[in-house]
């Protein structure tokens, strides 16, 4: 489970996620400086720490690095929610309390997400059922030697019958 990002780590990752492209320390610095006074070395250290923690990957470009997010903000948020939920001694009660804190828009987004997951589950179940039905109708891979006939031995050995 990822540890929650610190304030400055979150500010840096927000830019990396929003820009959705490889970024340099200089680019992040210049954007952060619109909100606060911050040194280049501070941003460089934070981005190096994010790399060490596995949040970003980096590629050398000249004397600098370009950093790219390893996962999405949505995946990060989901991991935090899952961790919080899984540490509860009563997960159902935690969910009820969480849903109670949600706005109407958030509850609608939740409904949409549940519909998507249910649709994906139904599609996966249908695919598994089709695969099982296909396997049930197929001949076994190996039959007892006594069942060999001239026609089916070529088929089992990958001959022209296949």
C-alpha cells in the first residue's frame, strides 16, 4: 500500500499527472513558483524521492532527467481508499459512513462505477462460460491408445486433420 504523499510530493505529482507527459524539474519548479517561493534543489530532491519510492520513472536527457508517472492519480486514490477500508474492524459500517459523507454527485459517480464493474464482471463470466462450453464440446487432448484409429491419430498428432 502506498504511503500517502506529503504536501509537496502531492503538488509535484499533481503536475506530473495533469500534464501526462515526461516533465523536467525546471518545468515543475517554474509552475510551483507561481504559488510559492521554492528552490530548484528542493524540487529536484522531491522528484528524486518520488523516483526512489516508485511513483515516477526517469530517463536521462542531457544533464537532466525527464520524469513520468508510473500510475494514475485514480489508481493512487483507489489504493488509499482500499487501505483505509481494509484497516477497519467493521468494513460494512465504514462503507456506510463513507457513503453518508458523499455528495449527490459523488454517489452518482459511485453508481456509475458499480454499473461499469458489474458490466465487466458479466462480460468476463460470459466469456468464461463460452470458453467452458467450447472446451466441453472439444475432444480430449489424449485418448487411450486402444481408442486410436487411423483417422483420429493424425488429428491428435497435429496432422492434416487440424
